[in-house]
């Protein structure tokens, strides 16, 4: 069974029709040729955008000269009310300063310290799941939010404040504009964008709750009774270059992005991974056999090779962040075409991961490819966590989390597809199913 893929649009449509499609969903707004092309140019009255699938171009933008391709303001603008000046939206010196403080908290050795909290979240996800017909995207969101609260603030999702933040994030997601929409709108960059009232209200509530959490933590650190979790680590690490740690407001900005980037993305990937296993029962049984010996110690991860490849393959077919948008500062030449400064440069994991000239059977779910040719194709066409200095700082954490949550769930339950309920991928803040992912769940 070939996993669901959005219907592409016709090759030529008017700008107005394109925008209408775009409003609905950026994935189905694209033509099928983008799965074969190395580059595509889109012209609007005010700017041009270039979707780059050519691996050499992708490397230039992300790895070789990232400072010449900062994050596009058109994209980050929609998130400002919630994220303030978080590491996700800043550029230049301010961004460098933030990464110097954040990166050490996610170093390899620290992942081991996060293991018990992620394990506990896995057990809690199993305990919460009631057999029957289950919307697993919601269950995955719950589990991923639990992971982030436990690892960041040593709080389970049942905590009153954690619950409130989780619910408010759901409201935010329903009201917020699609992340990448503004990048393609043919409006001049100087035109102000308006945020919906509901979006602004949700953002205010979330930031208020997070301010409370960080103030409590600052007091606990000062009193010498803070748990050694990610929040404490980040709040007590000074920038090694300037010696300055995060201020209170700056920390609220960073916590907001950890919640958003850390829980939405992982939840999206876990939901799709469960759907892929439900529709490939033989693969699911191989995972079940592997996870039978799961142990509550970090060393158990070494025995989860196949579960990890399943998660990797889910990230290939349904990359939670489908597209990333940058802006070129200088004159560039892209595959023989002159590109003026200010163009929107789109790197699309969605298209790269299914590119017909990079991958063999690109639309098929085949976790075994990761033990063979997949690794080679991945060098040119696999970017679920981006690449270069702006790579996701949570990548290692997310691979550990995804594999372990999957292991817990498959050890306890068997997942089956529900007839007539085929999820349609759409890109909201992350790649989600239009009407959720419904699966039949039974205890093993
Ligand atoms: C499966 C899970 C995840 C996926 C697929 C993912 C993917 C990504 C991608 C593609 C970017 C780059 C976006 C861009 O440049 O436009 C990114 C950035 C980021 N991610 Fe993740 N992420 C995941 C989990 C996490 C987790 C668990 C955390 C933290 C706890 C996290 C924190 C961040 C932060 C702070 C950034 C901004 C980095 C910067 O701009 O310098 N992510 N992520």
C-alpha cells in the first residue's frame, strides 16, 4: 500500500487560483513537476521565489554560506506574537548568542540524562491510551507535550500549568496563520501583516503561563533547590563568548519555541509513524519483536535499530517541517539564472524526500532502505532537521524520543487501519492529517 500523498495541482494555474489553493494547504498547491525538477521559479508582482531541490544549491544555502541566506522575515512574522525574539526567528549576532547558550543543553551526553523523563512519558502514554478507535494525532500531541514538560521543567502533563499551556497551544494552532503562507503572498515586504485577535490572545496567555514557570524556576535556582533539567541548564549557562546568560524575557521566548518546535514536530512524526505501521502490519510485527526486550535504561536504545529506521522513514515521507524559507542578501546565480537580493529561497524537505531523481521508489514506505541505499540518497535528499549551523538543536533528542515512544506504544498495543479513513496530509504549522489519524487500537 502506497502511503497517502496530496493530489498535486495542474501545472499551470492563475496567480489567484494559486493563492486560493495555497490558503487551503501549501502541499497540494504545488505542481507534480517539483518532484522531478532541480529548481523552480515562481514570479509574483513583488518578488520571486525559488524552490531549490538541487543538492548543490541546498548545500550552498544551508551549509556553505548560511549568513548570506538569513531566515525570511515574511515567514517568521506570523510567529512573532508568540515567539518574540526566540532563536527560531532571529538572525546574525543575536541568533549566534542564543545558539551558544542553547546547544550545550542538547549535547549527546545530556540526552542520556533526558532518558528517564522520556521513558516515564512513554509509560504515561501507554496508560492513557484506551483501546478502540483512537485519533492518534491527539494522543501523539499529548505524549510529545508530556515529554517536553518533563524534560524542560520536570513537570508531567497532568500538572495544572502544563495542562493550561498544552490546551492554549492547541487553540493557538487552530487560530495561527500557516507558517509559510506569508512567504509566498505576493505582497511587498514592507506591508504590515495583521494577526487575528484569537491568535494574539492565545499568544498572550501562553507567554503569561511560561513567564510564571520561568520566574518560579529562577527563584528555585537562586535558592539552590532547582532540579537539573533543561530549563535549569539553559538558565544557568552564560554565553561562553560574552559571559551573559539569558535575561527573563529572553528565556520566555526560548521556552515558547521549545514547546512549539519540540512538541508539534515530534507529535506529527509519531502520528504518521503509527499510521505507517498500521498499514504495514508485517513491519509492525517486526518492531513488536524488537521492542519486546525494552528496558528502562539508556543502553536499551542500542537494541532499537529497526524502530529507529521506521521513525526515520516516517520523517522522510512526512517531514514535520515541510518547507524552510530563506532570503538572499547578495546577487546569486542559481543554475544559470540571475537571482536578485530579496528573493525567497525555498528549501523543501517535502519534495527532496520524495524526489524521483534522488530516491528509489520515493513514495513507498520501506524502513529497510535505511540499512542500504537509503543512506546514500539521504546525503542529497534528506533534511527533516535541516542542515548546517541552523540545524535543529533538538534533532538527537527527537530521534531518541520518537523511537522510544514508538517502542512503548507498539510493545503495548497493536494498531490497525480503519476502513474508509485514509488521512490526507496537509501542511499547517507542521504536516498533519486533514481530519486526524484514526486507528483501531487493541492491547497485545
Ligand atoms: C521530529 C521532531 C523535530 C523535527 C522534524 C524538527 C525539525 C526542525 C527543523 C527543520 C528546523 C529548522 C527550521 C528552519 O530553519 O526554518 C528546526 C529548528 C529548531 N528546532 Fe526542531 N525539530 C524537531 C524537534 C525539536 C525538539 C524536540 C526541539 C527542542 C526541544 C526542537 C527545537 C528547535 C529549535 C529551537 C529550532 C530553531 C533553531 C534555529 O533556528 O537556530 N526541535 N527543527
